[in-house]
């Protein structure tokens, strides 16, 4: 469980962030029609409020809208019909929303539910020597992800690609005077729409995340585009595990949702060994850990919240982490190899040889730097490693 780290650090930055997102989304729904309906339910309600409200506010809003006689009419604004099929408006907006997450400095490293798998952004770089090469060879997935190229332009480029291949095959026959004139005439619209692109430096961002709707879009379609209802998560958590069961909707959910201001993961769960550094028999117990099967890790519900037990069950946290017991076993093994007495000796050797390196620096080299980071880094297994490291006396 890791908190979603948004780029805003104060109220003004948060308002700017929210406004950027809302301006991206608002044209997808007719405000002039939905806002009068929402105000019939509550005078403070609007499309903007639904789209950018904090998660705890969404919890309150859902309860009111759910009981309203206008609910069905409001839900219709978030459902579209295409090719005879009914689907959520989110499906049409998903690429736009994913792009927003990738391009607006939201910290995307590990899944915010399990903290096991990566959800980072990957950049692919493309170079083309000429506009002819770009129009003839740029992959479709590249065309549709370039901001300067509309979907219609991308489709036109692909439609004309067969003809362009023929023109390119005849390049030598047509000669240096006729070939460019024919190519430019046939592709005039495509060239005009893509003329501002730097062909030598095309950067395409792709993601490893899915966006999970904490308040499911099937039950709450009016929250399908709400920024703080969307959690960057791995496909396993979103599609394999949570797909089978949704959260119980109540006020306590605001403490469990990674997008919520009330969410403090270190106050909710702890990965726990069956002994720790404060145990009188710590040294003898740690010596008994000789193989991975000797390691026992539990997941403790610190506040005994029902919602946490549900969370742990939905995402199968305990069995999934049991598969990765080698992480805690390796920390235990290194702790056995480098007890405090050994660290004291290393520090002494450094000082005697005039090596200016503090104790924490060489501990980072031995045990890994992630456990010593004061701030959350959202690296994979971060909480797991830190919890075990505390019990081993490696960090306070």
C-alpha cells in the first residue's frame, strides 16, 4: 500500500493541478445540461466538483446521488453508444487520462495497492531522416501518440501507406524532380498536419499501469472520470484480483484509498516477523534462520480495521508476499553477517585509514539504500523492506 504522490505541495499547486485535469476532461460532457441536474440534488454540485473532488468528498457525494431520483439521468452523461454497444465514457477518455498521469509529474514507480510490481512510464525514442520516411514508416502506435497528429490524420496516413509504398518503389524511375512533387501532392494534408514535428527526436511515453476505479465505474459511472477515484495499479491487482471483488463502500474507505488525504499506510499495516531486535532472545532466534522456509512473515492490521482485512484479502497480500520471502531472508542473512560488533569494526578500520565515510553510508552499501530513505520513494517492496529492517534493528 503506497500513497499516490501528486505533484502538488500546497493549496495553490493542487488547484492548478486540478484545473489542468478538469480542462482536459470537461469538453467530454455537456456542462450546460448536467450541471442543472446536479444542482437539483445539491446546490453545491457541479461536473467540476464530481471530477476533481477529494476522495473523502466523493464518498459523501455518491451516497447523495445514489438516493436521488435524478441518478439515472446523471449516469447517462457518462455512458456512450458506439457501434450498437453501450460502454463507459471512460473507455474513450482512457488514453487521454493515462497521458495526463504520465505527463504531469505524478510519481509512478510501483503499484499503489501491492507495492510489488512496477507501474512506471517508459520512453521510446524514434528518429526519421525525412518527412517521406516518417509518413511511410512510422508505426501506427507512434502516430496516434504524437500530440500534433490528430486521430483523423493518423488514420489518413495509414490509409495512404499502400500507395506511398508504390510511390517509394518508383522513386528511381520518377527521378529527383517528379518523385517529391508526387509524394507531396498525395500526402499534402498529412504533411501539413505533421509539419511541426521534430523528426529527429520523437519521444513516445508508454505506461506499465492500469487505472483502477476505487468506486467502481459499473456502480458509479458518474465517478468514472474523477481524478481522485483513479489509482495507478498493476494489471494483477486491477484485473486479476480486484476484478473479482470490490471494496465495501463506507467512510472508512477514505483511510484505505491510496489517493485519499486520510491514507497513511504506515498506520494501517505492518509486515511482521515472529521476533524483533527488542526480543531478549533475538540473537539466538536470528541464528536459527538458516533457510528461506525458516522465515515467517505475518501482515498485521495495526488498527484492526475491517476495511484493511478486506483489502488484504482482495489483493491476496499475504500469499503474494510469501512468494517473495527471499527479500526478508537476504536482509536477515546480511544482519547475521554484519552484527553491530562487525559494523563497529568496519567503522574503526575506515577511521584508522583516513577514509571519510559515515556509518550509514556503508550500511546502505551492505543492506540497500531504500530502507534508509526517510521519505517514501514508492520503489517496489519499499514498505516490506523497511518494516523488516526496523525489526532487525537496522533502522530506528
